[in-house]
């Protein structure tokens, strides 16, 4: 049992570094070069993101961030606005679901009207 807790702690300590590496990979894919990052310094800010929204959601937010048109995709902008990005992403997902339901209802009405 004690070993599991220690293993979980090790995994939690690695999570910010994994997200920073994800950021670097997404940045490289977008701009063709790897940004220079002080991983030890950035670890603390990334840990705050994880503590706020969870690891899985942080991964989704980083991936979504690179689908936006933000110029340069600075890491500090992500840290300072991840909560807004999260809110926008949530509202966008809800809007997409609402539009899907409306299209389905319209399709049923149109198909029903032809019979």
C-alpha cells in the first residue's frame, strides 16, 4: 500500500514535465522549432494548471490552445488564461451538441413531412 502511494507521488511529480513536453511537441509541430523552456521553473505553473482542472483536462486544453489562432502560442498566455480557454472550450462543446440536436430534430421534421 505504501509503495502505491509513493508510485502515485512519483507519477504526480512527472505530470507537469509531461505537459511541458507536450507543449514543446505541439509548438514544434506548429512552428517547426522547439521552444527553449526552463522546465524546472515552468513546472510550478503547470502544476497549478493540473491542480485546477486535472491532468486529462490540461492535456485537452493544451491541444485546443494550439488549434486557436493565438500568435506565437506563448506558454505564459496559456498559464494566465487556461481558465478562460476551459470556459470557451466547454461552451463550444455545448454549442456543438445543441446544433447537432437541432439538425437531428430538423431532419426528423423534414422526413416526417414528406410522407
